[in-house]
C-alpha cells in the first residue's frame, strides 16, 4: 500500500504547535490527521536539521537483494540491439536460456528495457489476454498457403508464394514468382511435398489461383489436383483472413528480415535470400507461440499426419445463358449445346470435369471436359 504524503504546510503547523505551551499533542494530531509517531518524527527532524528536515525523503530501501545485476542488464540490452528479428522480452528470455545463464522473469526483462529507454509505449495495442489461438494437433495436419508482394532493386514487383505448417509454424516453401497464379501455387506445394511429405489439409483464401469457388463452373486446377492426392482443401470465409492468420503474421516477420538485407537484383537473388531466411526461421529462431522452441524442434516432436485416399469431386451447380452461336461458357470453356436454345438459361451440374447440362425439357447432354482445348463440341 502506498504511504500517505504529508503536505509541507501540515508539517510546519505540527512543529510550530510543538513549541506552544498548553497545546495537546493528541489534539494537534487529530486536527492535522496525522499519527503521534509522524508528529514526533517531524519534530525530531526539524530540531536537528531545521526546515530542510521536513522535505519529503526517498522511500527506496537501503539495499535491494532482488535487483538485477548490471552485467545481466547489459546483456539484455545487447540482445535487444543485436537480435536480427523479434527482440522483445520473451525472445530475449529464450536466448538467455539457450546460453545456460541466469534467466529473469519476462516481466523483469521488460522493466529493464523500459528503464533503459528501449521500449516505446503502445497503449493502443490489443491486450494478449484477448487472443484466442487454434492449432492443428500434428505436423502436416494442415498447411496454410498464400502469396505476398515484394519489389526488386529495379522497382519491379514480384510475388512470393509461401506455405506454413499450422502446427509447427515450419516454413514449408517460399518461392519467387511473377504473380499469384495456379501454377505458382502448385509449384510451391510440390516443393514443400518433396521435402516434408504430403499434408492432410491445405488452407487458403478464395483467390482464383486456389479455387474456382466464385467462378462460373467447377474447380480450379489447384484444388482439383489436391483432391486427386486426397488432400482436403479448406477455404476461408470471405473477408476473414484470420483463417490463415499464422501465415499473415509470418509475412510480417519475412518482410522485416528482407528490409534488413540488400535489395535483390534478380529472381535468383531474392530466392537465395528466401532460402537463407527459411533456414534461420526454421532452425535458429525461438518462436514465442512455441514456448521458445524453433519450428523444426516442434516439427520433430511428433509424428506427421498423412492424407487419405483420393477425394470425390463435390457437385457444383450453376446457370448459364445460351449465346447466339448455341454455346455456353463454363470455367473458361465454350460448350456446344445444340440449336434452338439461344437466350435460354441452362443448368450445369458439375462433378469435377464431368458435366450434366439441363434445359427446359430435361437433360440436354453429358460430357467430360477436355482441359486441353477451349471448345467442347457436341460429338
């Protein structure tokens, strides 16, 4: 409990009243709302030092056995300045533990950083107590895939297609590409599979490189190929990036590291930087969400999940208007439906590449789409 600070006016009234005859100490203390001990303390100080003795004194103890050693505080400051990425109190504690030295509580480390002027207050930040974190139970249970922009030294914009393991936060793949295309997504996925095995699930947003969910007809090549491998594709709700939040946060860490490097001149230079970062991130950087483990340590701690058998295609229904040339457009293909139907709306039910086309009189045709050609004739 904080001690009461006695105003200077009260102290002066107390010491002057002490020199008056017939004045009761008890009544003076009641009037000034101070204790008798306080009254006599200030009386003694005034008699010994005069008015200077009434100045409020520091209540700091003469000794502080629990105070952090200067050498340890200097080491905390050194780590704060030299860690290449995260350098908060929690990360500093992880690095101190790895050296085998004394590890003070995280709050103590934070107070030391504040004391040395190395922390900028951010009162607007969301409190950690409000966070709710979900994690798949095993490595390869689910991968998160997304793409992010970067720029070369010339100013040319490039993209990084990257994948993160949800359970271990292991960087599965990070590949430079010209844009977020289905081919780039599949290239990153195959690169990850070649080194870490095939996952049971893949999580992504609703970009057209990942899904045909919002296109007129069928699956995108990426999700069709996942289904063939038995990998379940999990899509985030629109405008809900939290589904792949771990990868979104990984982008911040990646870009913070890239900004500290010389700007890459070519795709190859940037890919080399990405490979160096992934190696550091996976094997050397303690991760706060993993209680100080590195992603590779968490990955190795349990057996990896595997996919199931190939999955059947999910039926997809869509309406299409017949054009004047007796064709309908479906997933970038032109499908012939026969004469006399121009302007009519037809229902297309697709299960993968197998289509059934229905009109006002019932089934018009069935076909298996040939992905190698745009035009699908009636023959």
